[in-house]
C-alpha cells in the first residue's frame, strides 16, 4: 500500500512543496484555487527537477476535449473521479509508478 501521502491546499502550495521535498507520484485535482491542475502539470513538466515524476490528473467532470488534449500533450493518465473507486485507484497509481521505472 501507500504509506506516505502529502496533501497541498492548492496547486501553488503543491508546486512549492515539490520543490522542497522528494515525491514518487503526483495526483492532482483538475480544479483547484490559485493554480489549477493543468497549470500545475505544465509547471511540473517544464521543471527539469520535477518533470520525471509520474503525474495523474483527476476531475469530477472534463470539458469537451480537455481530457484527450492533456493525454495527447503530456501522455499522462486523466481520471474521472468516479473511475477511482477501490482497487481501481490503487491500480492506476501502480501503473503510473511502473511506467516511470
């Protein structure tokens, strides 16, 4: 299982913490205050120190074509929150971590 989980209050707080601590996986909500998930994703991928960390973006709802555009541009998992129940969530995390190895 996953034993060390860190939460951030918003995207900017998450980015600041990632620049100070080491992380194996980033799971972000699409809609957050200050800096949303897409802006956070772009900032992480543009930062050489962070860009290799696997990133999963999730949302309760995706606008027209947004999910597909994110997958095409960054090749990351984009998950609808209702897909993330029980073991499905653990499997999504494990696949993201294995892809990085």
